[in-house]
C-alpha cells in the first residue's frame, strides 16, 4: 500500500502530486508578522524532498490573534513575502496550505491591553505570564466579525498564492475553545452538547468554503481528543468530524491534545525539558513556569501511530477525506495508514530530521532517523527558527532577511 501514498490526491478544486503533507508546526521563521527567507527555504526544501503539500503554521487572521510576537498575520505588508514563499513552492512542483486561526485567549507571548475573546469569560491561565489574565465570552457581534476575519484571511491567502487553507480547530486555540469542555461551559446554543460546541467552528468553515471553496481546498485540523479526563473525548471528536463534514470540509486533519493542558498527548511523548530550558533560559519566567508544570504530567513513552485507535474510529464514522497525523516513523506506517483508508498522512518532526524523507522512502523504504527527542519543539522559540538538533543549525541571518528581498 505504500505506492498509494505516491499517487495524486484531489481535494476540492486542487490536486496534490502525492499523499504526503508537511503538518503545520510553528516554524518561527517570521519577523514583524512577515515570513523570512528562512521560511521560503524551509518549505521549498520540503517540496524538493518529495512532500506533495507543505503547510505554513500558523497564520493569524488578525494581529490580536497571534500567540507570539513575530507570528505571521494577515496584513498588507506581509503579502509580497507570502507570495515569495508560495512561488518557491510552486516552482519546486508542490502545493502549499496556510494554516489560519486565531489564538483567542491562548496568547502566551504578547500582551493585549483588553480582555481576550473566547467562548467564555473569566480567569485566563494561558495568558498569565504576559498579563492577559482575563477573557470574555464572544457575543453574536463578535462571532460575526470573527467569521469575516477568517473569510478575509482565506481570500488574502488565495491572493498570496496558497492552494489551501487549513483552519486550525485544535490544541487550545480560539475555535477549540468552543469545541472543548475544558473551556466551553456556555448555556446558549453554542454550549452544552458536542453538536452545540461544534456550531461556531462549523459556521466559520462553512463561510470560508462558500467564499473560496471553488478556488482552494478548505481543510480543518481537529482534536481526536483533548487528552484530559474533563476535556473532549473520542465521542466528541466523532461528532465534530460529522458536523464539519456536513459543513463542507474537503479534508480533516486528525490531531489531539492542548498546548497548555496536555502537550504530551499532542506529541505522544514528554517535553524535552532540558532543551526547552536551554532555549528559553532556566531562570526566565517562561522557563520556570514550564519547569513547574512538568512535575505533574504523566510519563509517556513514544510509540508509533499513537493516535491510531482514535483516528481509525473517526475513519469509520465519516466519509470525507482524512489525513492521519501522529507518530508516523516508517514507510510501513505510511502503508498501514493507506491500507486503513486514510487519504493522506501528515508528518512534522521526522521531516525536520530529514527533509528528503519522502523521496528516500520511495526509493528504499525503511525507518525515519528521527529519535523523538523533542528538542525541535523547544527551538520554536529560538531566534533562528525551528530546526532539528541533528542537522546543521539555522543561520540567524536567514531569519532576519525578508523572503521577498532574495
């Protein structure tokens, strides 16, 4: 079944050259909300290495939707640099998606001098270190504005040359704050049952699909579960998948976990605390906060295809295309995903270790060289951008020169 992964895949109005997609994972290759030359080089290298579509992560739909200060957001000054990235990908023969989202109350690196928008009001632990201590429940006017922001972001992404948008509905960002009972305790039509909690995310997707669905693939990234007993469970993930299928999604990406509450669930293994403290500083506020939280998390040993039981259950429940994500480490894993009826696979960490992994698997199969050390996650916060510690370090100057500048 491995050969199936190298066949074209049609998603809405576009066709990918194969079924391998670089998963959205924060590159930190941006400055002042604009992608850098490092971003262009990164995505171009992935396409040359065999990936059919790569994903830029994440692109905030407005400035206040960022979680980190330099994160890409949709504004006029970013357009030329976004085009430089998409043009490089297209010249290399691949496709590129923009992962669009809004942080809501999950804003960890930027102070915003007003209450942050979310599904509910009250204390906001995720924003504590930056003074974003409180959040407010979105009303109908807020929701209508947010839908317009997502639609505008998708249209601007099309103008910048992106082939797809991946609406991020997982990991604790705004739309996940509606989906997850860890946040959402609303008493209106947007709270309560899993169907109600999926109502606003589905509204966003349906509007984006109506606006750009004839020109771009419209994808959604969801949690199969939150990884916490009081969070969304598999049954909720199945409901979300069904609701988004009805709303017109061209494909769902099946991820899991929340950035603050259950990062170990997202990555199928524990944080590399030594790497995190090395990058962020042992005695920094962020470093001390991260160290304190790690004392209570469960100890998890990495295993391949760690979301398999969750994702195959969703596969049985819906008919739209699905991308398997989570613990793909070998050509055999890819073949297993194809055999189980997943239309695509998404990979992140293994491609940082080997940007040409997809080409190598086609020629010889075998295992990825990624050793699951999770150091790359820490380097999300490095000024040179994310890289694998087993590869040469990124050049700092590449992350300071705008992509459009050459």
